[in-house]
């Protein structure tokens, strides 16, 4: 069973919330992040990505921590007096999803109650470990998913219908974020008990932040065998959502060249596993598994997996795996997509126009994918397996800066 516990969040003063809340640091390029911080100096990006505010030679983790503490002392943030849960509702394009902001136990990650579907990179994990230690806080919540429970949904709707939200902020991207605080003792107990009936939690987004939180806790335990099991660093800042409210967008691929092949040779080799239809300027948005849109300098192509190539294996049967195994590795020579600099990944939120623009500018080929399903993610994680890198893109994204788990005063 899972444990999600209430906590004394550090959160913005209501009047500053819209200025502070920011998209996660890892959806920006550094140039984009610097422009955003220049536009809005209170943006939490300055804390989450201190490169945007640091001077040359400054320790980035220490800079993040000093910025956070300065802003807390200046009154931009407050800390709750008692532990609370938080109802976090996001609305995008008329679709709403509602999660519970809470702390998940590090031990639930270690014992497999919290399951992952992606590997992490050591350098990115080390960066987030330093950030947590520099801030003495977890500043970006992990996006968790669970199989929907009607009891949790009923409790959530009860809170949402009973009072005004603590925050009601619409971002520049049009996504509305509403957050309610749950402080009533009976409601706190009801939420806690309801999540005890959840067998498994799944990391939907935030694998590096989660791994960093766990690594920090393990290090502290090793230094102090008599550690406080209720200390905030023993938990993972999270927002947990029911699976039936979530949406996964396509996560697309762009390869800089055709691996020395002419376009005719490339199409011939791709045609061994896929039926190919030239679509010209018409974008062939994949409608089913086994369908892929492909863009070359002479226009769009629709690919459909030939009979006999589909697989039942939870990992090998993913569309991103089939593309990797049938095209990227054997035809384009991309054996290690996690580290190969010839390939880049484009989240579906950026649209297929960016795929076309990149190929038109640089050459190569782009692939427009059918989105991975949440059930596929669960099946991979339940099997103890890992997906290929960049298999899922969840929208809308949680904002950083709304809810912070501080270690101060532990």
C-alpha cells in the first residue's frame, strides 16, 4: 500500500503566486529560461535553474539556496503552521485533471511501491542532488499516477465544492492552475486512509527529481543510523493523479542526417518494416499504434507497421521501441539514443511544425509518433522494465514554486 502524508508546505503569498509559479526547469533551454527570468524576475525558474541568475564562478546549488531563503525572508513565501494536503487542479484546452499534493515515502520508492519507467542520467541526477542540498528543500514536485479510486475522487470533489481555492492562476500558456488547502483533521485522515488502499504509485514525470530526493535521503541515513524517520528529507514532494484523467502527448524524434544514405536508399530500407505513403504537405497524424508520421525534405510520409513486426512484449512492443529497433538503430545507426548527439527529442506540445522546420533547416529526418498509453507505462513499470528514453510527454505540466518541502528546522 502507498503512503501519502500531509506536510507544512512553503508556498507563495497569494498575491505573488502568479508571478512565482514556473514551468519545470527541464522544459526550457537555458536561453529560453534566461529570457523568462528577465521577463519575470520573481519566476521560480531563478531558483530551479540558478544558471539564469548566477554570476560567473558562483556555486549554482548555493545560489539556488540563497535565492530561495532571500525570497522567503522578503515575504514572498509563507510556511503552513500545520500539515496539509493540497488539491491541485489543472485545466488545459477544456480538459481538467486533479491531483493530491503530498509527501510520498522514500521507502516506498526503495521497496517498489513507487515504480519508475525511465532510467536516469548520472550527471542530471547529481545536479538535482546538489540542488536539493543547496536549497535544503525539494522545490519541484514529482508527477505521480495511480489507478483511479472513486473514494479519492469523491473526497477531492467534496473539497473543491466546499471552499474557494487558495490559488487560481492562469499561465501565459493558457493553462489554469487551482490549488485548495486541506487542513480539516477529518478530511486529512480520510485522504490518508484512502491512499492506503492504493497498491502502487507510478512516476509519470520527474524521474531525476525523484532519484535525487531518494539519493539525498540514503546519504543522510548512512551518516546517521539513528535518523528521524519522520524528517521531511525522508519523503518525496509529489502530486498524485488518477490515471483516467491524464493525457500523454507524442514524444517525437529528429535525426540530423540519413547516415550516409540517399533518400531513395533510406526509404527502401524503411520499407522493409513499414508500408510507406507519400503525403506531400498533408501531416499524417498517427491515429493508432503502429502508425508513424515521417518528414523528409520533400514532404510528409505516412508509415504503417507491416504485418508480423508487432510485438507483445511490454517494452519491445512500444511504438518508440519499434522505431528504435527497426529504423533508428539498423538504418540510421542510432544505437544509443540517450547519448547520441545526432538525435534530438521534441515534445508534442511544440507541434509538428517544429519537426518540419528543423528538417527544412538542417536536413535529416523527423518522426511524428503515436502517444504512448498510460496503460503501457503501467505495464512496463509493473514488469520492472524501462522504456526507451523520451517515451512519454505529459501535459499539462505541474508548476514549480507553488508547493515546496523545506528541510529547515528539522
